[in-house]
C-alpha cells in the first residue's frame, strides 16, 4: 500500500471516528471543527466548506471557521467568496473581542488579489 493510500485511510478513519462521536454529541463545537478540518485534509473540500459554514451559522459564529473557509476558497481560486468570508470574519472577531483572529484574517485578506482574474 502506498504512503498516500495509507494516509487517506487514516484520514477516513479519523473522519469516521469524529462522525461517531458527533452522533452522540452533535453540538460539540470542537468535534464539529475537527470534522471540518479532517474533511479538508482528505481533500473533501465541498464537505469541508459546508462544515465550516455550519460553524459560521452558529450564534455566535465560530470565528476560526471564517478563516479556514476563506483559506480553502482562496486555494480553489474562489477569491471573491474568500474575501467575503474574511470581511465577515473580521467583523465577527471584533464583536467577539478576538483581536488575534481579526489580525490573521486581515493579513490573509491583504494577500488576496484584487479580483478573481
């Protein structure tokens, strides 16, 4: 078995483990974020983005999810959506007093091209 295949299997195993844990505790913020991150590692980007968006839709929104969603979208070339997640995330970070997160998102925003083309 190749190293890539073994790593894929480990990622899938971690995803399955987290999903089982979430079935018992569906509102666990740490587990939901961990699932989104593991899906991203497994290159299941649509599922990962959807998981980050559910965290963003929480009240209050989970600020790190804005950064991760933006990073994922920027990596796929969807700069306009990435930019919007960052702008929204910076605003929510300010509301929640998470200045370090706001600074990280501001830095990432500054690195994005002015437009998608």
